[in-house]
C-alpha cells in the first residue's frame, strides 16, 4: 500500500510540475507571407539570443513556446530581405503576431555556405568560389540519386561501367580519386579509384550540395586535388516541431515500364523528425530500385536508412548520425546452349557509416568543432549457375567467383577557430585517417595511416581585401606525402557589385588501397596492383570575377567568369604492366595539365529563375606535348541552362534542365615495343535535357511528373580501343537508357 502511495505521489508531483511548467510558458504564433500575399513556406523564424525557433509550414504559419519576457524575432529566407520584430510573451497566453510580409532582396541572394569556411557565411563574403545546389533545386529536379543532380552542372562528367554496374565522376578534367566527396564534411570511403559512393547516399536526406573547384588539400587533405563535393544533410531548425515526410517515385526506362521491381526506376521513402527543447530525433528509410536490363544496364536494388540524434543550446550543437546502405547489382550471364544453363553474378555492397560531430562556442573569440567517424564497407561477389531446365541454382567454385573485400576507415578531425581581432582569425586543426582492407583479391591486410596538422588564417588587410594563407603537414605510413602543402586565397572587393577572387594551392592525391594491392585474374580480367606507386602532386591557380549586373526589386542578374590551370606530376593512370603486356596495372604518368574557363549567369525576374553557363576545358600530358602532331591541349566545351518558373496562383512550377556535353578527349596508356606510350581517343558530344512539373495539391501533398533524357540518349561513340583490362571499352559508351517518363507524389506534414 505504501509503495502504491509513493508511485501515486510521484506521478502527481510530476504531473503538477509539468502542468506548472506549461502554465509558465507563453506561445507565439503567426504567419509569414510573400509580397504577393501568398504563404511563405520554409521561412526561418528564430528568437534572437535563444535556441528557440521554427520553420513556417505549407500555410506560412509558425508556433513557438517561450518563457515570459521581451524578445526580438528574426524572419529569414533565401533571396528575401530579413526582418526583426520585437515581441512580448506573457505566461499562459498566446501572442498572435500580425502577418509578416517578406520582400525580395534586390541586393544579393544570401546563400549560406560552410565548406572550407571558419563559420557559416554568405556566398558573397566567402574567400572561396563556392557553387551551391539548394534544397529547392534538388526538390524540383525530382532526382532518385545524387548523380542526377550533378550531371547537368558545368565541369561534371560521369562514366557508367555496365560490367560492374557503377558510375564514376570527373570535375574540370580531374577524375575519380582526385575529387573529394564529403558527407557533412566527413570523407566518404570508396574501395577503389572511382567515386561510386556518390550514388550510395540517400538523396532524400540531402539539404544542399556545395562544390568548391580546385585543390582544397589544406582543409581536406589527400584526394582534394580537383575539388570538393560536400553533401550537407537535413538537421532540423532547433525549434519545436514534428515533421513527417514520404515520397513515391515511378519512372520508366526508355519506353518500357513495370511496377515495383520491374523495368524502370522505383523509389519509396519515408522519414520523421522530432525536435523539442533542443533535442532532436529523426530517421529516414528509402528503397531505390532500378532495372533497364533489356538494354544492358544491370538491375540494382538499394535499401538505405539513416538515424540522427542531436542536442543543441545557444552555444553548442552535438549530433550523431548513422547511415546504412544495402545494395545488390544483378549481372545475368549468357545462356550456354549446350547445357542450357546460365552463370549469373550478384555484386552485393554494404556500407555502415557512423558520425559524431560537435560545434561549441566557448567565447566570442574561440570556438571548437570536431568530427569522428567509422565506416565499414564490404563488396561481395556471388556467382551462381542456373540450370534452365530444372530451375536449380548453385554456387560455383571457380577462382574469385565467391569473393569478398572489406574496407574500413576511422576518421577524426578537430579544429579551433580563434579571432585575434576583428581583422585576423586563425584555424589550427589535426586530422587522422586510418584505412585498411582485407579480401581474397587484396595482397595481405594492408593499412594506410594518415596523420596531419593544418593551420590557416584569414586576414582582412583592408575593408576590401581579405587573404587566407594556409599550410598542411602530413605523415603517411605508405607513401611520401609532401612535407608541406601550402595554399593562398585572396578576395578583393572592387566595389559594391564586383568581387575578384584569386587562389593558389598545391594538391596531392594518395594511391588508393585498391591501386596498390588489388589483384584480379579471371577469364575476363588481368589486373595487378602496383605497390611502387607514388602520390600525385599538383600546382593549381584559380581566379574568378563575380559581378552583380542588375540589382532591382523585380530583376536580378549575377554573372561569374572564372579560369583555372592545373599542373600534375606522377598522375596515376591504368596501363599495361611493363614486365608483362598481358597484365593491366596502375602507373605513374610523368606529367599532365588541365586548363580552362567558365562563364555562369543567374537571372531572377519575378517568378522566373534562369541559369546559363558555358565552360571550356583543355587536357594535356607530356606524351601529347612530345608528339608535335598532337595539340598541346585538347579542348572540350560544355553549355548548361536551367529554367524554373513558379505559377504562384496555381501553386505549381515548371523546370527545364539542359546540358551540352562536348566531345571529350582522353588519353590511354599502353605498352608498345617495350615503351610506355599514350594514345588519344574521343567520346562524342551529346545533349541531355529533363523537363519536370510540380503541383501542390494541398498543404501536405505535392504531385510531380515529367520527362527525362528528352534527346533520347543511349550510347555515344568512343574512339578508344578495348584494352581488355579494367573494364575499358571501345566503340559505344553507355550514357543513358533513352527518353523516360516519371510520376511522383510527396507528402509532408509539420506540426509546430
């Protein structure tokens, strides 16, 4: 009886305390509208000096609970003029704020960037030239993977390996391992020289993508020679809210379509996010299935899940995120007519990534942040023989037919930001990256340990000139890393509408474990790793001029012209083993160069946003220079256009994404007469275009539809000869699976 009384008393006390706490709070509610009196969705409503805030929902409304007192509330949205409004909160009462109308910001778009910065800052104030793909652009793209979002960006080229079912990326002529891929600033682990990890991250969890071209080796270390792709995930607002979202997307593969797991793309995703009193809990699960087997593309089935737990105060944000991916690629063999049997292979990947990150502001001058991660990645080959007469399927016992390779990496980065004065800031940091691998095709159990100390400083020489010198000191357990990697970035404000940025950096790329120790021999492959590979080095120069051409209420035009030059030493390429011409291996090419320029324009006119860009990139190497019959540089153009128009009254929009991919040159290493030579080849030019439409049905539902690959691209011509080695192909190169059609439905419910 006494025990029951104690439980009753504690429950009563807790209930009373909760009721009292609720009674002492007040509520602020209101609505944000645009200049044409339409609900403003996704506006950040932040109570200054506190951790309380909210995002406006589909009807433009918000609701925040606060302690009694006087506050200032900030209303902010991309491309809109921010507003600050004083409010008074009374305990137990609801304060109804009059409608807040936000006007278009005629001065500049206030995109906030974090990649390579000391702290969040606008694009205009960044020393680096950063390109951003916003959450709105990702949403309008109706993409099923990250590659879809990047494919129409200037400088990006993708290659598709139909043998292994993977894709690789190049940026401004620098391919694969020379491009650093980050998730919230943490490097993604890849098993080889290609960046297949880009398409193993759930696109539905990405808030925006930031791209920095050129070496970022001081801040991000090895492999950041060509640039950085930083995928930044959704992390909530820090207010009090419950958000539930779901998405279904069905798309044909060319003209053919079958539901669920048949021909086409089939995506289903659901997620939830809850925030209260600084605590955040959330998660998302996605199934992404693709099948265009009838024209040679490998069927792929992906299951991706993630979870996040976070806590934030005014001066601290700590969060843990887990990402898991299970992927199966099916490769059906040809039928053996004698036995009426078929040998099939499944390529099965599992990626488990854990992140723990923290940001702490210790004072007005000093702040700290840290990131620790552990990634376990396995790739398994499962080979089976199917008897077509009986349907019996059994594992085969041939060499390398039941192979499993495991890769794992432990990563730690800690940085401090100290403001010596309002003109001088310092950022010292340490980074540790430990990577190892095991498997039947890997020689031994190799491990690469990389330790680095880096420091940079941002100095405002005048109100118009800022410089950022930096240096990185690296010790590596396998290869000779450069003793010091320097960089120098400069931003010059020529006037209120014209900004000049100049940069020099030294970059380096580490040989991947797969390039050093991978050995693969079967009926179709003869590949041997090269333990004597050296690290690549580069000297790079970049410059850009940004001009706010027009700054009016209804019309804004911004133009950026840029140029770059990269000189590479010891560039790693695939070629033939000098000791045995029948074996492919990885080699250090002596020298190579890339150079080029870009011209990008963004126009905002009322409900229209238009982006038009042009780039011209040249590639060369020592062998091309020695052979005077070849040009010193081989150039290729790119043109892209993105048009987005919003129908305010209809609550819908239409978007067109277009890109011309010019004739792409390449060089192929081969052994001829006992000497390593490089021959040239070309991939033919082609056009791509996607047309998408989105219509808001009600507060929670949005319907989307459209056409992708309007020019019906499938294969493009390639003059390279087949090396018989690492999946290289001559003749036609697969770039698409024809014109396709899609229909999607998105659900989002928010309660504040």
